[in-house]
């Protein structure tokens, strides 16, 4: 037996009992005649007191040991409230080295995140001992376990779909794997289990789910790693859209509520159609923390003698730009006409002292000025920006870029 308890489990009830712990030596401290070890396993840290220095003859940091002894209550002045086991310690009477560590390690495990990525990846087994990295993997495991439990409570079957398959592109490039038995031919790694889960539905498996790997030969994004990512994937037969959304809403809400102390948006979640999302926010995954709303001004400009907007889709965004310098508006124009956005320009008018100021204002009659105030809700001191392009989809996406820029 290597251990009778985990490091983080020893407590008051073990005082005067003999226990055996196993783990990695985090720190060795010499207090003259007595040495202390902070012993670490995946649950936490325990302090080990060593009176016989011979026991530590081949022990240095990150050495793997099994140590046996009696649990004692710490003296009040030595209590460490920063750790769960800070009120007790193990007084060692025997120690066995299970895995020797080098005398020099490439970085301090506790500070591995301060090292270069190349070094961390080379010594990944050390980097993962960092409590921060360790806790993230433990959290990931708990979250996945929680989602599995929720899905199975709803009568979903956990089913694994093939990894080597025929190519079925889903918006990115496939990862190709050469076939050993058929030279010149390749398998593809699935970008998502879409076809397989639909196959399960038509085969009579009513509810399927999987924590599914998705392989896509694409660059890294802010919300995913390059090459592969995992997703909770599920499919339902004989189900309406609302039933599917209800399942997703319940699982996601319950998971977030279980693993964070931050405020969670209460159920039911707001439902936004694709058309509404593109119209109001210029994106199919809008950031609703941004308060700016895009409005449709296409019909408004249909009878305005302004050639640049005539017969084209036009969007408007009201923003409070009071106190902004002339440079802000110049930078806004520069951003709008950049390669990232691709607009031909960025018109705007500002309502000041009851009058609109700006190049486009002269094309608006008094009646149209009153109408645009009613449509957009622009208030004194605010600026109304205009976005226009040849196609509706392009106009909406570009308006989304401007919305994000103005909120920043």
C-alpha cells in the first residue's frame, strides 16, 4: 500500500493515528535539526515533519515519495490557514522514494505560467503540476461529468461516433489521414458528428448525446483551439424547435449555476431569431453587453435625394459621442474604410440644440428630420451614424463592425 489517505484528507479526526501519504515533494524547508516537507497530491498539500535527516537523503523537490507517520495537531503559532490541512501535520517515521527527481528542474512548478510556452510544452508533465493548470483540468472533468448526468436524467444515450470517416466539409478544411491499405486514398477526421447523429435518429435512437471531438484545419479563434475542440453534441427525434431549445437551456443554465458564483441570466433565456440578430446587432453571435442597437433606415432614405443611399440598404446606429474629439470621427472613418470593414465611407449627423449637424443633414427636410428622430430615438448631443452597402447581408455585417467599434 502506498497510502491510506489523500494529502488533503487528513484532519482533526486523524490526530494520534498512523496514516500513510503519497505524492510529490513541493518544498523542503530546513529549520535546523528538523525538516519540513510540503507534500502534494492531486487533492492538495499536507505538511510532513522529518526529524531523521537520513530519511531525506535522496529527496529533493518533485521527488515522488510515500511517507508514513502519526498525525499531530500543529502548535498554534505554526497553523497555516491558507491550506485545508493547516491545523495538522504528519510526523514521519518512514519514507520511501518512489520516483527520483533531478536536482535541477527547468522552472518552478508554482510559477510555470511565467515561463515561455515552448519550455512549458517541452516539460508539460511539470507544467500540469502547477495548481492553476491542475485545477482547470479537474474543473473540466467535473463540468463534463455534470453535463453527462444532466443529459442522462433526460433519457439521452451517450454514444460514440466514428473518428475516421469520409470527408463531409462543414465550413472548414478537413484533417486528412492517409490510408495504409489503400495507397493514395485518405480518411478524414470529422469536423462534427452531424451525419452520424442524424443517422442514429433515423435508425430509431430517440435521444443521443456525446462530448464530441471536432477536428477542423483552421486557425485558432478566441473561443477555440486550433485543430480540435470538444462540444456537447445532442440530437432529438420527434422534437420541435422549442423542445430542443428547452433542453439546451436547462443543461447550460444548471451547469453554469453549479460551477460559478457569478450572476447567471435567469431562465427562460431570451430567444433571438437570426434575422433579428443580424438586423439589430450585425452578428449571429452578438455581445448583448453592448447597448447600441442598429436600426433599418432603408425605407427612410427611399425618398431622400441622397445618391449614395438611394435604392440601397441603409442602417443607422445612435451613439453618445459627446466630448469626442475630431480625431475620434476621423479614426471612425478610417476604421470603416479599412480592409477589415470595407465601407466606402461613414456618414453621420449630430443633434445639437435641436438641429442636426453634419454633411448629410442638408439633404433632410424638416419633416424627415422629425421622422428620423422618431425612428432612431436620437437625443440631444447624440450622433447618428449611417452604414450603407450594395447588399443587405454585407450592410448588416459591416454595421455590426461599426457597432462594436463605437462601443469600444
